[in-house]
C-alpha cells in the first residue's frame, strides 16, 4: 500500500487550528542558502533537492533497497532566520538565511542518499548538487498552524502563534541551530495564486518554567 503523508501523518502536516505536538527523529535531504527567495538562487537550490528525492523514491519503489516501498514525496520545507535580526513587518528579505529540505522515509540511510546523489550528479548539471546533504534530527516539541495566503501576510499568522505561546507558557527556541521558524509548503507557489497558498508555520518551543 502506498504511504501518503496527507493521510498517514495528517496531524503533522494539516493542522486545523494552532496545535502543540512532539515530533520524532526524522530524515531529510537539505541545502543551505541566503538571500531573497524571489531571486534565482533559491529556485536553483530547490531544483537540486528534488532529483535526489525522486531517485531515492524510485529505488525504493523498484525494491533496490530492500522490500519494495511506495510513497508520496514529502512537501518542501524550510527553516528561516535573518542575518540582521529583522522579522515581521520590518523583514529584510536580502538578509534571509535558510535551510530548505525534503523529508525522507525512515528506512533510508545516509549511504542510500550518497549513492542516489552520485547517480543524480552523473545525469544533472546543477552546480548546487555538491551542497545537498543528508541530515537526521529530532525537532521535538513544536507549535504550528496553517497560514492561508501570501507569504508577505505571514506576520498576521505568526502573531496568532505568539498569542498561543503566551497563553500556554511556551517560548521559541532555535531550530537546527540559529533558525527561527519552519515553513512547510503544502501548495506549489509556481502553480498556486498567492491568496490560495497554504503553508504550515511552525516554531520549535519549550515550556517556560521560571
């Protein structure tokens, strides 16, 4: 049976309202960048991730890595911050720093990734492929909700999340080092009108004990 994240992990990716949950250890293929995501470099980074993810998916489907396993490729995610501290309505997009990623099934390993990357590098002429990495980590306790609409309108939804944090005595802690928040893109911005976009917005948090 095909594993479909929209059904099997609905609570993780399709929250109906602001929610707090704990996430386990997960695998990702990732690439790091900086600058305005509306500039070409961001699209080139995204284009480096997908061929590797699709190669791994097909290897699993064909049974080349054990028992055949079929699944829907996970949505693009990104963790974001800024090098100048700007956020919200004063955000300086040129100062954005990010790590974008695609989640991978638990049964895959770093060795599987290395072999897939080597295969893709033989076929694709993307200079960013050499910077694609395999990462495994546990995000742990998070608070999240879905933002409906354009990316530039996200501060309104983040304000709602901040209200939830205050009400439940949580505070934000950095994700994967210095990154401030995570976004999960449920719709493709290349094919979806900004006002119809759906994006999970997530903070990694801890309980305030003071």
